[in-house]
C-alpha cells in the first residue's frame, strides 16, 4: 500500500514540476507575458506588474493633485478621462472629455479634428490602481500627440480636494 501511495505522490510531483516549468516558459516567450516582479508601492505612482508592453511609465505621471490643478487653471491643457462612459457621467473633472481607452480607435479621429498633435494633454482615471490613463497616454503618443502626461491620483483625488467637477 505504501509503495502505491509513494508512486502516486512521486508522479504528482513530477507532473506539477513539469506544469510549472511549462507555464513559466510560455509566460517568458509570450509577447503578453507577465513580469515576475512589479511595482506595488502606490507612493511611487500607479501600481503595475511591469508587463512587457511597458504601458505604465512613472516618468509620465504627475503625482500631486495641486500641481495638476495649477496646470488646469492655466487653461491650455486638454484633460481626457480614460474611464468608461458611465463613470464619466457620474462625475468628472470640469471641462474634461470622455475618451474611454477601450473606445480609442473609434474616437481618435474626432479628437484629432478638434485638437492638434501639439495640444498638451493630461489623462486620468480612478487613481493609482487604474492603468487606463497610462494606456490612453501611450495610445495618444503612438497616434502622434507630443505632450501627454498622466494624473496618477485621478478623479477621486480631484473630487476630494473639491476642485471643479461636473
């Protein structure tokens, strides 16, 4: 009885090891593979698993809500809300435009018609646990916009400070 149990345990361990190695290899060679280390400290900016597409770029972030408000007050920067339309309708930074990251392809032409590629842009979403603003910023840069920043604390921080909302 012991040898049958021992053999089953040994085979289960071998299958488990092979599965783990196979999974790690697939992850390593996959273009959509997930990095095994990440940036989980919210004080450093938007959290990220440091995936290979490098969508979260901390150097692009503005992490101080008061600094963002100063830019807003100058009136020459376009604020784009990367959240889904329903969240935008529930409340957004006054004067911002809804451009949900998942609707980028269908809305980008309209944006280019109204705002040239030299327009300064700040994207935002729901804060440091949301990557949509970073994804939108990267898509805008790839499309030809030259000056795109990310407000890392997003709408919740803006609302908390009681800055202008709609």
